C-alpha cells in the first residue's frame, strides 16, 4: 500500500534580478517556492499585482512518480523542499560537512538537478523569513 501525502505550495516566478523584494520576502530571479501558508492575503495580493512576478498555487502528491527532465517541476520541487524541512538536523548521517543534505538523505530516485534546485529553494525560503 502506498502512502500519499499532499503538499501545497506557492510558486513565485520572478523576472526581476535576484534580491527583488515584494510581499515581505526577497526573491531570486526564476522560481521561488513557498509553503502555502507562508503569505498573508495582503502579501499574496502584492505578489499577484506585481507585473514582474507570476504567482501560482499547486498541490503535490508525493506518492506519484516524477520523471521530469531539465528544469525541476514545481510540484516535485515543493515536495523535496518539504522533505528537507523534515530532516533531523541532529542526525550527522544525513548532512555533509557544508551543512547540505547528503544525496542519500533524499528520496530514492532524486536527481542531482532536483537536489540542487530543492536546496536552493529551501535556502531561499529561509532567507525570506528573516
């Protein structure tokens, strides 16, 4: 029996240079993934009204297979960011010396591109909460 977990996320695609701020967060150029409950209604409105930003909501089903190539699918990215958030920071077997997760800490089948994109999105979320 497969276990299915639904993760909701908000993806903000920013066409402005990295460091652009809107809705109380600093955005990177390109995709920025946030938990669905990260923003207030007012912040979401500010993001949605900005012509330099594209905002979309998605739900991911972690029980389904993802075989996307090239750019990491937003749903897969949200799933991996949630996975990173759930890793035990005290478990040294999951972390490299530079404090990034080891490849073995990710779900089986996660590609290097997916790991890199997920870590970048995770760090961007942390930077946005300061």
